[in-house]
C-alpha cells in the first residue's frame, strides 16, 4: 500500500497530513506556505509512495461552496497538471478548524501555543485525513 496525503488548503499556508503506508494512522506532517506548496508536493511524492491526495472542501452550512473555493479550484487545476499520476479527492472540511482548536485545548496546550495558526492548519489536515479513513467514499 501507499500513503495518503491530506491538505487543508489556505491562501497563505496549507496544513499537510499523511498516513503511514498501511493507511491506518493519520499524522500531521507540516504546514507549508501556500506559495511553496507545489514544489513541496512534487518533492514529497517523488520521495514517498503516495497513492491519493485529499484536499479539504470548505462548504457553508447550507452546503454551498465557500468563497475560498475559487482559489482552491485554481490550485486543483495546477495540481492536475503538475502531478497528474496521483488522483485527488475532496473531503468536506466544515468545522475542522474548530475541532483542531478543541483538540489543542483537550491536549493541554497553553493559550500562546493555541494561537499558532500553523499548528491549527496541520491538525485540521489531520482531521480531514482521519474523516476520510473512517469513511472513504
């Protein structure tokens, strides 16, 4: 088997999470400045066996696309050109930031640590990945 990589895409930075090769455990990998995301992904998939990319799909409460979908769509078009051999699936990412923040509280992180947006993005990507592993579709 191969790894699954999940992205919590943002206009400034993107959280990245990955599974182990057996696709049992989802772990936060890093947060990458979005302008450096494509080179990061190209390097990562050339060094690791990745079979699927998951990209968070932000939706509003009424299931309509969020306004950030415009920039995500541009990224997805570029991704298909740059890394065409790895399929991409979208995963509903509603509430992942709130869940990530709550996870930080539950794990005992201090207030200053919880203000670290890079950590929230990485945890959000991990939650996106976990939700897919528990309910692949």
